[in-house]
């Protein structure tokens, strides 16, 4: 124990830390850099590491070797006598000044000549100054006489117009239909109901008859389909909804469960959720760039009780099947003496993501189905085909993601439906007058001829 330390005091150890900064000033090198006769001025200013200094040094320092075309060692040894038997006399006796090929002379330019502009006319070079100092340039092989002739052509002067002109845009749109359907092209004067399409060139007609892929010309066209709306398949809302399950709604197996093709999603129409939706619609600004809010709901999934009933359900919804009104297609008998399809409830799903615009569903996305009556086979082979050959599109207004809903308590269920449906009896019938009228309104929005038929029928 130290003499100055008192009994019972706490011992504290202390270390002395000193920081010393050393300068690293290097003197200039005693000798010049190896093989280069340049002044040794040290590393001041970083001149040895600059690109400008290295470029200047490469141009100032001459080569200290005498190099021929093969740098003193022949590359091609075939044809030199005795070279493979150890006799090098033929190599040593070769003259050093062999003539060079004209293309090799460009590779042996001195360093001082590199980077200079190439003199003379070069076919693949063009002046680029006009991009900032002049207007658009057009290169043409026509003579001035041909240009004057084209300028004075009355047909060319009549058809030329501003590309941004709305009338010119409409004419070019109509031209596309005239190329596809020349028998329906309008040839008269412009009026309020018909506008004559722009002139069609022979190249456009040939391109339509023999279409080519824009980036893969080696591809061959196998078949083509006209893009058409399926008016008879439009529902009363005029659009379709796409639902995606986050998990498989049925048990996983080796084969596909055909009952999913005839499944039923029954919305619970929760009163509390729809009250919130109507409040959001009331607060929504029609001039806003955001889409109109969509209702979010819970859904009960129902599947047919048996897999064997799926084929009969599809036949019931097939308008081309001549026996779709037969009650024998139903699989189950009801207490009142009628027949129906039995559906069993699987579980309840809730909405976890949703997007779409109920006002502009044609601008969002559409579903498309290719149909060829010659090759397509329906659930009943040999039935008549309702549609002609074409690629039919169906507007999609809403995309909804569904996930299984957890079991909620009785208190939470009291806000919505407190009755759960476990079984559904499905019977198929024709649309009523009110529903049929809504469908005709949606069809008339796409085809004016439908509206004329409705008015005449009334």
C-alpha cells in the first residue's frame, strides 16, 4: 500500500494517453525515374498522377527500340526451310525491311499523330452541328426538279395537313378500319355522321395482308382474330369483377377441383361497411384525379356439393345448348317438388386489397378470350356456336384480393349479418324485364344499333 493512500479509500487506476502527429513530408527523389529522362520535381501538385502529364510524356518521349513488322520474331514459321530441325539461318538471313500491308500501316502510326482529325470525306459521318443551330434536316436523293414537282402536286397538297389537327387524327384512325374492312369504307363527302378516312398506300395494304413482327421479322403469323365486344355477355353493371384468393380455397390435391369453375361468392352486405362506403362516396370530389371509392365487403364462398353436378351447371348457363331448359339437368330435389343444384358453404373471406374505377373501367383493364367456332369445343360437342371468330374483350371494373376471415365474436357479428347461410339451392332462370333493360343500356353504350332496336320495339 502506498504511504499517501488512506485506509478504506477506493483505488482508481489512471492511464496517460498522448497523441502525437508526425509529418510525412518526403523529399524529391534522388534520381530520375527509370528509363525516362524527366526532371524529378517531387510529388508536389500530383503532376505524376494526372492524365494530362501522362499524355504529354507519351508524346515527348521517343521510342528507344527499332521495331519491324514482326518485332524481330517471325510469327508464321510455315515455309521457312530448316526451322523445325534447329537451323535458324533462314530466319537470320531474312531482310528486315519487308513491305507492310496497307491496313497495317494505320496501326504503326506515331503517338504524335494519334487523336488528330481524319481528313477527307467519310461516308458514315454526318454533320451534327445542325441539331442545335438549325431546324430539322431531311436527306433525300431527289433532285431539285423532283422536289418542285412534288410540291406542286395538287393531290399531295390536298392531303397534307397538320398532324395535331383533330380532323387529321380522326382520318388516320378511320384509315386503320378501312384497311381492315375495305368493303365498309366510306367514300363520300364528310358529314356529321361519317368522315372519310385518309388515303391508303400500297405499302399499308401489303403490310396488312402480310403482317410482320416489328422486332422479330423471322416469326410467321399463324392466325389472326378481330377484336370485338361480346355484347350478349355484358352483365347489368356493364363490367366484370376479378377476385383473387390469397390461399387455395380448397384442399390441395393432384387434380384440379372443377367445382371452382361453378363457385358462388355471396356478399354479406354488411350494413356497417356499406354505411362507411356511402359516406366516402358523398365526400368524393368528381373532379378529383383519384378514382371513386369502391365498397369493401365480406364474402361467403359456396361450392357445388358434388363434382358430378359441374357439367350440368355449365350446360344450364350455355345459351347454345338446346337442352339447357331441361329440369333433368338438376341434381337435387327440393321439398316443394322442384329441382335445383346444392351448394355448400366453404368459409368466409374478407377484402384485404382492392382497386379499380367504377366510372372508367374501360380505361383500366379488360379480359380477352380467343374464340374460333371451328376449333373450340364446349361442354356439349356439336352445339351451335353463338359467336363468330374473334378476340372478344370484357371490361374489368374492379380487382379484389380476398383472404380467409378469422372467426369473430358474437358482439362483432351484431354489426352486420347475424345469420349465416350454410347451404344454397341454385335454380337458373331468364332475366327479368328490369334486369334486361339494364343490360340493353350497357349494350347501347358500345353499339348504337342496340338502342335503335330497343326504340323500335317500344
